[in-house]
C-alpha cells in the first residue's frame, strides 16, 4: 500500500494527535508498567515516519501508555524545536526525531539526551549508522530509524528515444555496474544529450552533490580535530564542485523540492534522478499517471547513503525509561520492516534489511522493480558515512547555494560562486 505524498509537501506546521487506547494494565513486561499508573508519551517526528499504526499497536500491547504524536511538516521545523529545547533546557517531547544532517549539532549537546544503548539493541545497526549518533565519549544518543541507500531512477521511454537500453539490468551495466564511476555517468549523459530528445540527463547539480559528497570520507571538515578543510584548494568538496559544474549542459536546472521540480516527474524534463529509497515515494506521488519510471541497481561513484533519521530521548523528561522502551521498540527490526512494507521507508537495521518481507518487496509503479532487493543491495554496499562535524549542516547548506547560483539561477560563474562559498564558510570559522 502506497501512502500519500502529501506529507512530504505539506506547509510548515505542527499537529498534535492523541492516539489513546484505554484498558487495564496487562502482564506484559515493560518499563512503563513496572512503574505503575498511566503514562503519556509525546513523540515529535517530521515528514512521514510511518508510525501511526505502530503507535496504536504499542498502546494495545501496553494499555497504560498513551502516545501523543507531535508531527512537524518539515524537518526544519523539528530541528528548530529541538534546538530551542536545548537552548532553554526545557523538555516538551519525550522522544524527538532527528535527521542525520543535524545530528552533529545534537551530539555537541549530548548531555541533554539519555544514553539509549542497551544489550537489546547492541549490534542492531551497521557501525556507520551507530557512529552517526555516538558522541566522543562513546555515548549513544540516537536509535536509527530509516536509511537512504541509493540507486538510479530513470525514464525508460526517454532512454529508448535516445537509443539507450531500457532494461534495468542493462541500464546498470551501461552506467558501469559494480564499477560505476561519475565519468561513465556523464559520458552516458553526453550520449543521451546528443540524441536531442528534448529532455535533460538529470534534474540539478544540487541533487548529484548529495550523492557525491556523501561518497567522501571528509568532504568539509577534518575528523581528527573538527577543523574546516573545505576551503583548501584541493579539498574533496572542491573537486566535486568542479566536476559537477563542468556538466551543467546535462542539467534540467530544477532545484529540488520546488514546484517546477515536483511537476517535472510527470513530464519529460529529465531522464535520470539519484534515487534513495524514500525518493521512490516522492516520484510516485508527484507523477501517479506516469508509467515509464524504473530503477537500476547502480550508483555512479559507488555506494552512498542519503538521509536517514534517529529517535532521541531527552534526559530531563518525566518518563525517560518509558520513552526509551518505546523508542527501542519502534526501531526494532520487526517494526522497521513493517514500516518499509507499508510506507517505503527503508530500514537501517541489519536484520530488517535481510528480512524476506523487505527483500521480496516489488513496486508496481516502477514496472514491478524488485525495490526491496535493489535497496538491500545498495544498503549492504555502504561501508561508511562522511564525517559530519560541528559545521557540517551550515557548510552543506552553503555548498548547495553555490551550485544553485551556477545551475538554477545562472547568476554566477563557477569560479565566482565558489568564491562566495569560501567567503560564507570563513564566517563560520
């Protein structure tokens, strides 16, 4: 069952939805029941975590627990709320969700959060996922929810019009298979553009940057001392910037998340898009009547993860033990597999990724592509994530703006835009 895409595009705002189940305390062993009495847990998430049914299930299993959902429409709203809670040392939610890109900010205030590591969840995630939520003292402040392993989504009809293969296995080989490189991707793009189909090869440079920078070990900062290194003349991010801005002729110049970008999935604007698991839901929601999208088990430059979130428990809350029990249950492999099957959020838990309900899933919208198998392959191939230091979020934001000036707005040359980027980053030091 495919859920509506409206949650991804909704205007900013919070909704408080109390999901209550009444009844007497059961004999189930849980931290909430061992304390006695009724417990209300407020959970802040954003976009769509796919937890509505799980909240109901948990309350049926634990009749003395009431879960109140506090869902922000956008991650920026949730981020602002959590940052304000830390700044004012106030706890308004028993559990808060956090996007991977702003975890460094929360790790800098790790004392605000409870240590959520336990014998039950030890080894639940690959090391690269756990590392993203672990502070320098080894304290785990977040339990991994979903992940964003990536393939390449493509338009079969546009490939056919350009004389390129359309079968997903053949497309994967066309782009280099297990040895896929960015050079091969752009070379294929040259071939596509030469066919004059009227479509671009990809949506925007900013979209490609989300992949390329995540393939670097230290794109912006040094892992050894957290110093900013992106301003070095030979920094990995500078190389990515140069590579991408050399191929603006293949771009549709459509900034992600804009109205023009969302509408483009239904038209003939571009032939490929970098496709983390969650992107499949967006494409299908934006272009429900388009029948030509497919997905290939390949990624230029090698495996990369884009996105994923965590559940954190503020240490100063009134129901810390109960909140930890709920967060641990929500992020257990069994629940993560259910969320993928129902909502399409790909799990980050090792056992969930291997679950047959996950690996056997196909997607009718993508011409019955074996999306479970494809994303499981893509997930397994991810070996590490880039170092995200204290300035990662702000630098990444400025990097995206630098590409937008060249590609979408077309107001700056690559050199001029890079200089503006350097000036902005220096203000962060």
